[in-house]
């Protein structure tokens, strides 16, 4: 099973890039974040024409939004309310082959890493704690096939950012965030697919800011996009890819897709 996760940063604006991605990579499942569209305006028919007829969508006008688009049929879909602000930031699909797939868009948290003065950062920490609690309660299912993907908006490891020292007080790499994401990972004994294939000592990113005049030359990236698998799937991992080249496509998102191939 080949799964792609991508913060598309507006599905309607980048539908042509999504179509190109699907034609080139031919995944079984595409998970999107930051779709920025209400459910009734989601371009579902465009994905149907590409063969992704099974769709689980949790959208919102102008902001946020997640979607799971699949060539494989679902048994059921669900949305969990991790978000105290009522944002569309989670959707789950259970496939007929038994796989349970969670698609997350964790709040970015704005710029000031102090929950006392920055409500958006407080919201982010609250969301991460919600993930910890949710998966701790589901821990009995860790020996079943479960996958978590999405823009988690945290670069947890030293070499997930271009400069560990300079970003320790920058939102997405602060100790309180990385600690909470670590708790969420431990709560279900998740395996970080990218780091199963790429050593922790190697720098790897999935996001580069629009603010950089030349993103590729400066290469000041962060690994914000993740695929995790439950213990039941760890032995079935076959490959992972971060599609860095897509950051250079015309009208690109500031995130690039992350891909995992696994046996169910």
C-alpha cells in the first residue's frame, strides 16, 4: 500500500499539481492538509476522474481542512474533535483491508512560543495533548494496522531543522512542542517512517518558507510532515520518500509530499 501525505496549501489553487503528483506517483491513498475549502466546494470530481473515488473530507471555508482520497474502498470514516477552536483538522478512514488511517493538521501556533501571551500557541499545545490522550486510550489497538500522517507542525529532532541551536526558541522546534510530540509518539508506540530509513544524524526537511528568496540555495528547511505506523506495521515498511523536487514546481506549496510504501 502506497500512502502520500501533503500539505497542499489550498486544494483548489493546486489541483493541477495534485493531479501531476498522482499521475507520477500513483499512490493508493493521498492525504491532504490545509485544503482551505468547505466540503461542498471540494473538487472531488477531479479526483474521481483520476481514480480516487473513495473520499473522506473534513473541510472549512478559507482555512484548515483535511481529506483522504483513495483508490481503495473504506469500511467507515470518522472525525475526532481534537480542536477546542472547532477547526477541521482531523479525519480518519478505516479501509476494507483493515488499515485505520488518521490524517492530521496540527495548528501552527503563530510566532511567540509562550502560551500565556499567544493563544494560538496555547491552542497548539492543547491539541498535541489531545493527541497524547486519544492514542493513550487506544493503546490496546497498537498491534493492529494503524497509520498516522499529516502536517504535525513540529520538527522533533535536532536534524529535522536547518539549525537546532537557532531554532530552539522558534515555534515548531521548541522543547515543549517536541516533548509533547514525543509523548504522542510514545502513547501508541508509533514508528517514525522517515527516520526508519534516514539516520537521525542526516538532515532532512519537508517544508521551506516562502520568505526565502531562493529556498533551494539557503536550504533552511524543517521536517514538519510525518508518517507514523503502529508496531503491527513496522515490519512491513518497504520505502519512504520526501518529494523535495515539488518545492520547485510552479505555484508550489511550501510543503512537499511524504510517501511511505508498506505491506498490510
